[in-house]
C-alpha cells in the first residue's frame, strides 16, 4: 500500500501533526499546511450540514484521479486524514491502527499537552515502522 | 492464577492515565501547601524561603517525592494484604523478594522482573527492561532529557515496593533510577531481617 501523507487535526481545526511518507512529494510552507487543515475542517462541517440524510457525519472519503483522502473523526473531535494513492483498499483499517498508535504513544505520554503539536519521538518511530510494513 | 468468579474488570489504561496525572497533581499540592505556609506568617527555616518567599527547588522536589512515595507506600501495603492470601509462609527475605518480582510485579505491570541481583547482605537490585510506566514516554529532545524528566514517575513504584516489603515484615529503603527509557532499576536496601 502506498501512503502519501498523514495529517492530524485537533478539535479547533489546528494542525497538530503532518508527515509525508513519500520522498517525491513537494513540501509546502507550514502556513500552507495550516490553511489546508482549516479549509478541510470547514468543508467537513459544511458537508455534514448540507447532507440530505439527517445526522450524517462529514466527508469520509475524497477520491480524485491522483489521490484518495480518507478522514476518520474520533468521538473526541480529532480528525485523522490519510492521503494515499487512488483506488486503495483498507485505508480505514490503517487509520484505525494509526489511531491506536496515537492513543498509546501520544495520549499516554506524560510529556505531551493535549491539543498541542505532536512532538513524540516514539510515535514517529512506531508510525514509520507501521506504514513501511503495510503490504 | 487469581480466578475470582465475582471479579469486576477495569481497563488497565485507567491506571496508566491516573499515574501520569499523579505527578503534576502532587506538584500542585506541594505548591499550595508551600504558599499556605508562607502566607500564615510562620517563621520559616532558612532553606525553605527564597528571595520571593517561595519554596526552594530542592525542598520542593523532596516534598513531591515524599508525597508521591507516601501514596505508593499505602498502595503497596494494601496490595500485599490482599494478594498474599493463599500463599504459604515466607521463609526468608529472598523468598519475599521472589514474591515481589514474580507475583506482585505481574499483578501491577503484567510482567515479571527481568533480573534480580543480590549481595546476600541485604542489598537487592531489580531490573525491569521494559518498565510499563516508562514505555510510552518520549520528549522532543529525546535521550538524556527524557531520562531526567522521567525520574519523578519512578517514585510511585518505589513507594509501592517499600509498602509491600514493610507489610511483609521487611523494613527497607527503595531507590529507583533509569539510564535509558524504558529500563528501570530499583535498588532495595533491607535494614532489618525477620
């Protein structure tokens, strides 16, 4: 499975984690990333409001010719965005596993402040090992 | 091992989160107690008061240690009371140590102590190569910084060990240290042998 990047957004639509797993990707400025995450948060909220089906969640999957974006929102309001290549299966299972890693190495880390940018060495390491190891 | 048909189950993550919050809470408690002492207008000994009247760093650290370790002490006492129920009597201190390393550690941390060393004169060194409480810790800087900041989180297990030993009849002092996350080493000095 080819995963391009991972974004984690906190409750207030702030970007707390951004990582590219593919070297070929162009890097944006950090401000651009913040704008991206804010925009997505807003679009997600709008989508859940204008949906014809009552009480639906926001955008879950966004698929284009060049990439596939899967969004997983936790019950606590944290959003995990996984960008992978198009027509990819099992991205939701990957996201769940990433959520598990997040709960283990970020939330249970006493040196991490909730809602702040994620700077946990162990999380980075385990994430990299997991992403590389997906068949 | 302990199959109790009326057992109630609780998620182990709750203990992890509780212990993580224990240290900041103790620091806040010590801070408040310190402020209360200075505002009372009592005569403070020289080491306690600094330029602005607040507790010195060394004193504060000692107070937090006492608080956290005291909490652990009570927990340790209660734990051995409950879980040494159906065991045969302990023959000597080494037997007590083996109980701690295998049974007690398994109860609290789901694993046994990796290494037990002794000089047969009352000094025991317990090594845990993947100590549960340290497994998730990592800071931005990593390495030495994490080790120094992780120190307070070892005080609670020290207390648990000291309380457990005390209730089994072994008076001891317990010191813990870590050189690399997640290895934890506990030095136990038994003062009196029963």
